[in-house]
């Protein structure tokens, strides 16, 4: 099992940046895939970005070139750096981790982009 706790959400204006963190309860060396989903108001949950232990990072088209996902295996933390934020990025951002075929979720952190 793995527990995930997100932090770093908040209220920002369009064009600003924000960095989310997700602390895992076990070493990321054990975890195949970690990353982020989001769910905006009235929208379905969508994949934002993820990073694989032995693979490349993947991004949704809507955030490519603006967001960067990274993992620090020593600190057991996953990050999502978000630049040039837009109104449509407003959502609850959820961290996930896939371990031995099971996906675990954090409780989510709210990101609101508003002028």
C-alpha cells in the first residue's frame, strides 16, 4: 500500500505559476508510475501528467509545454510544476501512484485560476 498527500494548491491569477507536491508513504523506487489527474467543476477526471520509473514523462495535450512532472525518489515526492496557468486549469488536482497493478489516490488539492 501507499498513502499520498498533496500540497501546494491555491488561488492564482492567469499567467502565474504554481508547484504542487505529493508526498508518498513509501519509497518511489518501489512504484511504477506516479503522476497527476485533475477534475474541474462539472468535468470528468482527466489525466494531466505522469512519470514512469523506467520511462519518459507523458502529458495531456492541454498542458504540454506548460506543466512539468518530476519525481524525487529519495524524498518520495512527486511534483507538478505549472506555468502560464489558465482559467481552464481550475480543478482539484489528485496525485496517483500505481504499484503492482493497483492505483492509489491522494485526497486532492484545489487549484483556482481567477482574476
